[in-house]
């Protein structure tokens, strides 16, 4: 069975993330979405909320499993039987950070491969950070996130404008 670990903060899960999970399902038997701690970020949603929102957003996708991880990402690969890490690349600006992480992970664990996939053009500018900013400033955000996430954002920041 081919398994890939798809880590991220997912604060919150967006249509870009969903796009990648669906795409990865064409290549892997199992996609383990691993909600992880990014030490540089202060999340809006708790780990439990983020996991639950991903489960709701991926309902019906049989190849998807959602887990919360802590500690080093590379230590979760064996635990979940994953052969590789999956990360999304949207724009050139993502590249440097992703390259650093991929090489650091390979240093921490020999043979650790990171596979990059691009979302569809429509989702290529969507980021959790921008979605939260738009939501906090009461702009329209529903088209960028799955419906369960839109509902959770409304509960946090109030409704979008009419
Ligand atoms: O969605 P993000 O915030 O870009 O994801 C970054 C994440 C969570 C994948 C990264 O911070 C991470 O791997 N955290 C787990 C701890 C770890 O292994 N850090 C070293 C990364 S080289």
C-alpha cells in the first residue's frame, strides 16, 4: 500500500488543501493528513478543531485519514507507514521555505523524500493566512474553503457582508 503523509498547520483547511488531497488520491492508496505544530504560527483553531474540520471537509474521500502529530515530522513517517511527505507548491515564493524543509527533513532522516504537487490555478493564490485575514475583516471567504470550514470561520468572526 502506497501511503503519503501530508503535513501542515491547516489553520484552517482550504480548497487548495482539499485540491491536493484529491490529487494525491490518484497517486497514493492512502493520504494521511497530519495536523502539525508550526512553531512560528499562533493558530486561530485548536488542533482538535482543525482535525475535525478536515474530517468533515474530506467526508466521502475513503483514501484520507486525519491525525494530529507532535514532535518532528520525520518521526511520524514510520508511525503511519508513509513512504513520502507531500507538500503543496503554489507560487515561486513558496519554494525557498519548502526546499529548506525538504532538505532538513532528509538530513534528519536519510531517504526521506518530499513530493510537491501544485493545486489548480483557481486555488493557486489561496492560503490559510489570507483566508483568515479576509474573514477577520469581514470580506467574502466562503469560496476559498470547504463549507464546514466556512461555518466554523463564521462562528469565530461573524458573518460575511451581504
Ligand atoms: O502549513 P505549514 O505551517 O507551512 O506547515 C509547516 C509544518 C507544520 C509542516 C512544519 O512546521 C513542521 O514540519 N512541523 C513539525 C515539526 C518539525 O518537524 N519541524 C522541522 C521541519 S524541517
